[in-house]
């Protein structure tokens, strides 16, 4: 069904066609949540959602008909502001999405930054998809002991994750990049993950990765791996722990994984390094 309001076409199909939406919407606190299966071809013309909506891809891919738009795959979502015209959406054969509708009154009263729903955008966050999968199970009642409070909590966390990805990057001069670097310098065997560092700096992981590489000329994952290897190299010389134990402490799967990474970094094996230092 298509509804016209103030000269604009609103896509209401997924709320009213059982084939496109297998179950009725479920309440989750201030949000309404629903699984959506978009048609294989986007509808003609422009459409818009009546309420701010976050569309998280659970499986398959979603294609936005806007020129040059990327495919939206698991690990990403579309943020759709209310009433903003856009071209239709189409899903692959196995595409399933979870749509989270936000009440405009809730958005207006919330502390969300103004830019959160200022434009149609794609955001990437594996955590957001993980939350959406859990919430999807919860609204179907397949998980024991799940109640309205848990659904509301999951939906709130998912919305917060999406909004974080929408926030513009802070200025590196404000000091968050040096703080990230200092944190890595103080944690040897167990350096924090990219997600943990981004959460502490209150910026999207993608912004952290891009800004760090631009500022220091080295990717953040590469630096984290190097820190782990450097700590392990010191531990080989300074302790009597077995190589296998050092490998596990440094975050490697096993001694073989550690040996390969160590040889790539230093051109020698951990055992050879230990013998040379003794």
C-alpha cells in the first residue's frame, strides 16, 4: 500500500503486507520492532518512512536505488529520517531485515544529537547486527524468560549503537588520538580491541581506524598485533614460561599461530630467539 501525505509518498507496505512482514510489530519500550522482507525490485518513484527508522540487515543484502549507493550487508544498517524522500529499497532472495521505528516524540525528548537523523545514511557496526539478531529472536518469543523490559533494553542499545555511528568524528587535536596511543603503550600482552578503544574515545570504530592511520602512518590493527608480538619477545627473554603459555597470554590461538606471526615480524622463531638470548 502507498499513502500520500503532503505531496510525498510514504512506503507503508512493510507495515501492512503479511508477505513482506511475517509478524506484526512488537513493542520494545519506546520503539516498535519488526522483521521486514523487501521485494526483489525497488518500487518506482520516491518514498519515505513516516517515523525515524533504523533498518538493520540480518542476512542477504539490501539495495538502495539511490544512484551510487552501496549494498547494505550484515554488519551495516540504513538510518532513515522521517519524511525524507528517497528511492525504494530492494532485497536479495534471502534478505531479512529488522526495522526499529522511533516515535518522533521520543526522539524530540531524547538527548540524541541533532545530526543523528539529519540525513539518510548507511552505518556499519557488527555489534549493531549482533544486537539486532538477539532482538529478532526476542520478539518472536523463541528465547525463554524474555520479557518486555529485555526487549526494550536491546532496542535501546541498538539505537544507541546506530546513533554513535552517525556522530561526526571529533577533532584529533582534542586529544583522543594521543589517549588511544597511550592506552596501547601501557597494555602489553592484552591490548584493547578496536571496538573497546572506540567506545572509550566515544567515536565510531571506522572513524578511529581512519584517523589513526592518517595520524600515525600505521593501521591500528597492525599496531595492536605489533604490541602483542613485542610483549611476547620480551617475555621469551625475561621469563621461564613455556612458549605455548606466552603465546596464549599474548592472545594467539596456539603456539603454531604465535610462531608464524613471530617469524614474520623478526625473521626467526620464538625457540630460536630464546636460545639466542640464553
